[in-house]
C-alpha cells in the first residue's frame, strides 16, 4: 500500500507508506428526520472526509447516542466522528458534532442553516473544521460554490450554482443559450457569462442576489471571459474584433479594453499568472499549445513541450495545469489528460489517465484542481488533491457540463 505526497515542487511525487494515515469512523446519533435522509447525510459526510485525504475512512453506517462511549465496533479506530442532526423550533437544520480520539472527546462544534436542502454545505463545513483542527493545509475550497453551464438540448443551456460534489444544484439562469460562466468576485454573488442569443456574442453580468442582468461588451465571432483578477477589477477576454480571436484585458470600472496578443491565428483562454504575466492557448506553432506573455515587455514564451493539442489551461503562481490530447482516433472519442508543470523546473506530471478531461481550474489556494470529465457518455466534475495525488469524481445526473468556474 502506498500513497503519494509532495516535496517542495508539486510536480515531483514522493512515495510514503499509507499506514501513517489515521483511521476514522462515523457514528450517527440522530433521531429527527427519516432514515433515508439520515443515511444521505452520512454518505455526504463520509465523502467529504475521504476527500480530505488525511484519514482512512470507515464506510460502515453505525448509530449511537450522542454522549455514549464509542461503539465496540469502532474501539480500534484512531478517531470517531459523532454527530446529531435535528430540526430546531424554528424549522432550521442543526447539527451537533463531537470528535473523539481513542475515546476522548477532543473537539466539538454546532452548526445551523435555515433549510434542510442545503445540508451538504454543513457537511463541507464540518470536514473543513476537522481539517483545520488537525492542522492540515486549508481546504477552504470545499465551502466555495461551483458555477457551471449545463447543455440540455441543441442551443439550449442552464447556468447552475452547485457545491463541489454536485449534490446541491440551483439553476440561476434558464432559457436561451448561455455559456462560459465565471465568478465575478471572491464573494461569489455575481457572475459573468456569454449570451449567444444576441445579435453578437455578448458578455453579460448577473447579480445573483437580485437577478439583475447587465450587458458588458459584445464582439463579432467570439466573446468569452476566461479569467477574473483576484480583486475583481480586471478581466481577461477572448474577442475576435479583427477576424481572429485574441486576448484582451478589460477594466471593470472604466469599461476600457486593451489588446494583449496580436498573432494572426488563434489566441484564447487567457489566465492570470501574476500582475504582469498571463498564460494562454495559441496556435502559433500550428497546433494549440500553452504560452505565457509578459505584459510589461510583450515577451512571449512557449510553456509546454509535451502534447500536440493542448486545448485549455489554468495558472496558479508558478504552476500551470493543461489538457493535452493523447490519442488520435478518427472513429472514436480521443483521450485528453491533464498535466501539471512548473515554470521553475522541466518536470511534467500527468494527473488523469482516461476519458476526456477538460477545463481544469486551480482552487484559490492552489491546493486542488477542479475539472470536467466526460467518459462513456457521462459528464462529471472531478477534484484532484495535489498534495495527496488523489482524484475524486462526482457525476452529473443529466445534461452535459459545457464549462465551469470555482
């Protein structure tokens, strides 16, 4: 049994024995709600604990009273997580949580949300707090919402807000053909998206709280917001004002834009690397590949030397994750895998092994990567824990994911 963890360079894998990972079991002390719902909450919490990747998680569902001793079946476990879900007098969904270490209660916390149907966010918060208590690298991304476009029919789509497991889903925009949603700020209370029902492809802004929609900018041929700066003040847009798509910067306050690439071919999918540097996809080698560009000197550099069709990328500091085609089959779907590179070394690390893996996106802290996986006619959202070299998939029940943001 082996697992993988990182050295200082995230592209290098180090082998380590798995027996150093402590075990944990979960005990349900609930009396409210139906058996079906109680089991649903247990499965959500069990999944979150697995995604933490710091425990060997026991999958058995067991019940116990909130303040009783640890069950005999769990006495050999390093940790036991016990919880009680209940409905309070106001109809809110409440959870009491206790964490035991070798039978001793070492951590406890209470949670409350207004509605039962958002129980999964309580589960995510519980896993986050346990991870913090264990003094592990932050998994704040667990509590963030995902926004994605779901194709439901030819030229028809929905834009959906979800948790990272796709358990919670709420369509914030229905009707028409709206794609490429992007969070507009860190608060996740507004998005940008591309409206393809207008005369020209149009970038629009949706305030999720009040439903107000504003048109931002239009362009012939192509209009995509590929990245938003951390302060929400600058956008990277792909527009085709001159017949071929190029990368533009857009100032949110002044609505002024500036052309950043001038190649007579295809430049798309701009990603912020730093204040004065971006990564993007370009066909300037005759096939799609990943390049970087310094905005203060206009210096352009090829970043990837592996793969002949590198169609999407995301950047975080010195790291770039990209999707590369690894097969060329005219009669069936080709394989696109994700790869991780560092701008400081020559190492390349493959992150996926099968299917069509696209649109990778780093978490804000760089701890994880979210991506879209299409395999055997099913769409799923995948999570890669970079520090632990583990992948997790959460399938979409219907439709196909077109694009997403975290």
